[in-house]
C-alpha cells in the first residue's frame, strides 16, 4: 500500500511509515490465511462427501452380508433340528439328551407336550401296514 507522506517531523513520519508497512503485512497475512482457510474448508467438504459415500457402500455390503449370514443361520438351524429330530426317532434317551427346549418333529411325548402339539404317529416298522381306525364308525 502506498501512502502519502504527511508533513511532520522525520521521526513521526518514519514511525507512521513503519506502522503502515506493518498494517500492509498483517492485511496480506490475513488474506493469505483466509484463502488457505477456504481451500481447507473446500477440502474438508470433499472428504466429508467421500466419507458419506463410503459409509453408504459399507451399509450396502453389511446388508448383503447380514442377509446372507441370516439365511445361512436359518438353514443351519433347520438342519440341526432335522438331524436332532432324526436322532430322536431312534431312541427316547436321545430325545432327552439332545433337547432341553422342544424340537419340531420330535415324536416323543416330552417334546409334544412342551410344544402343545397333537400326538405324532410313532415311527413305522418296516413291513407293517397301518390300517385306519374305524372303532368310532
């Protein structure tokens, strides 16, 4: 910044020149700081937008993975129930050993009573033909 020289004594005039020069340096430094601040702020906005994109991508992957894991878990639970119920057909002791909670498909009274199910037919003996009950007919 150029300043006009005020007709004063040399000492006062030199001091004023020094003050004006200091003022110019402070203004320039302030403008540079402000420009850096705007640039940094713009970069922060860019990074914030990228973080939101990545969070959305993570959310999409989590939905897929959690969905796949839930399906696999349900399938495994069904398989365990099927295998456990299959073991119960062989032995009541297996039923009592493997089921603290009742299992769907278990034919033994303990599981049926706990579930509130209707009695299930006993396992068939090979070579035996089941006849319908006609006692009340």
